[in-house]
């Protein structure tokens, strides 16, 4: 929803179709055709959500791991087995998956 609003506002900028980046920065009353800095993104996210991007990422990974299992993090986001196990119990997930597969085989 917020992204849709941004896209609508962005469409009102003159010559925006010539810009290569989704988020454009306004410097000296001119929209620059260069990427915004990480600091800019971090600041905007923190102001908007009240959380840092790192905190949001960890929270999302934990929630996705709880819903779909840590294997989802490996397949969807390319996390290593070690990283995925930080957000969910990979051992429990593997056992559960084996139980489901054995049930389906019967």
C-alpha cells in the first residue's frame, strides 16, 4: 500500500521515466539519477517503523521460520544451514518433515 502511494507520487515527477532507480533523491531541487545511500534507507525505515532494518530482518526470518520451517529460509533466501538454525530449530523441522513423508508413504 505504501509502495503504491510512492509509485503514484513518483509518477508526478517530471522526466522520472529517464531515472534508473526506484528511489530518487532530491538534491538542490533536482532529482538525482543515482542510488540513495544505505544511511538514507536505514534512517527512513527507522523513522517509518521504529525499528532498524536488521531488527526487521531478524523478526521476519523468525516469523517465516515459525510458519514454514527453517528449510524455507534456506530455499527462499539462500541462508546457510547454520544461519537458518538461528531462526528456528532445524533438527525439529527435519524430524517433522520425515514424519510427514513417512505418513504420506503409508
